[in-house]
């Protein structure tokens, strides 16, 4: 599998178009590339079963967003039908434009969810945890546990249902949820206890505590860095002094923040069993993801109208810019850079 940094670059390059556009053509391309990537690499992952769960959750999220926006946003020139106005929230005109806007917004949310699901199924969480700065190892540990909670729960659910099916149990309705829920909670508690014992055995959190003076200095530096960043963001949004001075202020606050975290990390010792290897395929994935990310950031800065899809006041067919389509192509490079072949195993 690829290096975690390469996967992080791919994640950033996939998140930006999912957040920047509501054009269904671009989102469909991104969804297709994500599915190809999962079929090429994700079916071999131990967390592959969670992808189908995220897919169903994405479809449910899309349906809820579509229905809610179609019933509550009464704007647009094309009226489909009308509901009695005495009905709260949903009463009034139901327009095609509101329905299309809800459908595209739900598609963007589902795409974002599946991008994270693919990243979660493909990245090595233990290797990803090693990239967290030593001063933030507690935060990295919590994030790693949170990212693996849903996949492990889905895997436990599958094992419990298979065990019940072997014993002749059939799921007939809501009354059968209790025999399914109790083993799931028990397995989750057992997994949490095993994780806590493993963390204690490895001495996590037993670093030497800092002195009182250094602790106060670190807290003061972190507070000052946060305050400088907030002032810079406020000035960038509302000040008439110009953007460049405010950007310099933000950069200064971020530099102070990173220096403080680096100094705090010196007190936390870390041992490595082996070094992380950076291979040629990691370089290919990193370069492709970086190119896609740079292309979309450039489009956002220079031509944001190329990514927009306005549906009000009247819905029109979404436009397609070839440059945007070309910028999306590098996101499928990880499916072929390692030489793996596509499989036909669907979730």
C-alpha cells in the first residue's frame, strides 16, 4: 500500500472539488474515480466491509437532503405542484429548481462521505498515527480510534450476523434487534478494553511531565499564536488595511504555533521499529494528487464560475469545462500506480 503522506495528499485533492462544486457532472466523475479506486485496492483491505455501509449512508443522506430542500425551499421559476400554505414549512410552491439544488447538494455530501470512506479503507491507520507530531500524540490517538470505530463496528456486525445465521437465526423485524445489539455492544466493550491494555503495555502517556515554567511558557505561546491568527483572520475579512498585511499576520501566528508544538514535542520520546519507506509509486501518487490539488485551487482563485452550477432562477443543464475534467483525472492514478488489477467484488 502507499505511504500515508501520499494518501493524505490524495484526500486533500479529492476533498477540494467535493466542497468547491455542485456541478453533478464533476461530482459524478469524482464518484466514479472513487469507486474505481476502491475496486482496485479497497477490496483487499481489512476494513473493506465498511465501504458498503458508507455507501448506504451516503444514499440515505442524499435522499434526506433532496426531500428536505425540495419541500422547504419555495424558490424558482418552474413550479411542479403546490401544497396547502397552512402546512408549516412545506406549504407553498414545490419548484424544480429547489429539487435540483437539493439533489446536487446531497450528491456533494454523499461524494464527500465516500471519499472519506475510501481513504479510511485504504490508509494504514497505524502508519498514519506515526505521522502525528509527538506533542499531539493524544489527539492523534483519539482521531485514529474515531476513524476506525465505524469500520470495526461494521466488521463486528457482519461477524455476529454470520454466526447467528449458522445457528439458524433469521432477522424478521425490529424484535430481533436485541439479540443483535447485545453482542455488538459486548464486542465493542471488549475491543475497547483490549485497546486500553495494549496502550498501557506500550507506555502511552507516560512521558516525563514538563516543568512548571516551561508549561506556562508553552501555554502563553499557544495563546499568543491563536490570538494573532484570530486577529489576522478578522482583519482579512473586515479591515481596510489590505489583505497582504493580514496574511502576514496569519502566517506569523501559524509559524509561532508550529514552533511551540515542535518545542513541546521534544519532551515526548518516540521509538520506531522500522523506518517508513517512500517508494516510486508513492512519488507518482503524491505528484498526481498535488497536481490535482494545485489545479483546483488555481481554478477557485482565477475562474470560480467554471465550478459553479447556478439553478436559480431557472434550472439549466450543467456546463462541462474540459479543464476541470482533466484536473480530476489524476485522482484515479493510485488505482494503477501499484500495478493492482480491478476486482469485481462489490460491497
